[in-house]
C-alpha cells in the first residue's frame, strides 16, 4: 500500500492499525518486529514515521470474524448538523444517544457513519470525544496535520470548552471552582466508573472544573438535603477527564438531571414523566485556534429541542390553586 498525504508523519504502528482494521494490535506489532513489514523495501520499527509516497508491504493477514462481519455490514451513512467546515476540519452538533465511535458493545458511532456518508474523504478522524449521552460540539479532522495540531491544543489546555448542565438543587453562587482528583475504575460487571479521591491518592488525576450559575429553575424537589428546584450551570473544564463534569457536580451534592450513572435515580424517574428522558449535559461552546491559519474560532451549539422545551416548561410557574379546590 502507498502512504497518502493524509497519513504523512504518522507512526508506522498507528498507520497499520488504522489500515488493518480488525487485525489484533498484538499481531500488527508481531509482524513489524519480525521484519515482515517493509517500508520502501527495508525493515522498519514501530515508532518510525511514514511519509507521503512511502510503499508499505505487509504479509497476508486475517481479520477477526467480528471485524469481517462488520465489513460486510458497514455503519449506515449519516451526516450530522454542521457548525463549521473547511478543507481542514468539520465541526458537528452531535445528538445525544449516539456514540462517537464503535466499541464496547457499540457497533458503530459518529465517525463510522460520517465516513460512510463521505466515501470520497481520504481522512476523517475524531479530534476529541463526548460521552454517548452528551450532545453538542464535536470536532473531526480532515487532515492529519489538523488532527495533531488540534489534539495538541486540547492536551495543552489551549481550548475553551463550556457545557450547559442542569443539576438538582440550588448551586451555591460562591462555589465557582472544583479542584478534586478523579480515579477511573471498573465495577464488578466490567463497567467503567469514575470517583473523587483524596489529593494524596497515587491513582488520582488532578481535575479542574469551573462553574457559573446561569439560572435557577423551579423544578420538583431535588431530594433530601438539597432543597427544591434546579440550577442551569455553565461549566468550563480545564482538564478533560472521563466523566469529569458528571462526577464533580454529583460529588458536590448536585447531580446532573437525567444522569443514569451518577445521578439521583428517583428524581430521574419523576423528570422522565415530565419529559426529560436523557442526561441534561450539552457541549455548548468551544474555542480553539484554527490548525492552518491560527485564527481563533468560536463555535456555539444551541440547546437541543428536547432540552430547550424542558427548560421552557420549567420556567413557567405553576398555576395558583383556586380556593374552591382546597
């Protein structure tokens, strides 16, 4: 196979893993170490960089049965609402309930559907990720150079990421910063979870969340010890840990409404009957430097209709009870 411009600069192992979908990574590394992979007729190491025009020769390999079945039944083609697009990247408004990629029991996600919808695209890769139940802004790179530059910005915390979250209870106006380490672990059933740990915990990853109260809403009682109502928050994350916003807000005693992992499950049942049947977390604003021009880009995704409808309904005060009905 010939390396295209979209893959120039990529490590050999990552290039092969992407090109040989369905082939176990252990097998990819085995054929590289054994010298069966040749780059321009010579042996190469896993960390060597491939360049545009390189000829990469590999031995015959067998895909797993699951991958072969997936190849026979590809993801359905789907385009998503566009917020921005040029020859370097595309920003979409991801709906809730759609994974960003296949895996962990999900056969396909946004990236697989987008690739099917754009068969002529030589390169489409996720720049970052959103939880399956989180809606909002998601970036996809259309060139490898754009991917690496954007990921560097995320890694170096040079992007501005702000979410809208509706939480149970009245959030204290003076609680503006949550700086608590998080630890990722697996439950007995293998499901991934995250919890707050002590600052001196060796497994804790420093995690910083900034919180601003946008509005108080008159929702049903939020549960014992939290008073009534709910708070619409603007949440900006300075670190991008798994489930960071969900765990930080829940640990403060104000879980996100509709959160099926860290939320108030009894309250969620009440709210589902009132129309909130998903987690109220939305990737609302994103700022970053354009990977080619350096221009500062500011994107905003409006609240999805189901969340906007729920908040609009919540803002309407209940009708007063007539004396003759007491």
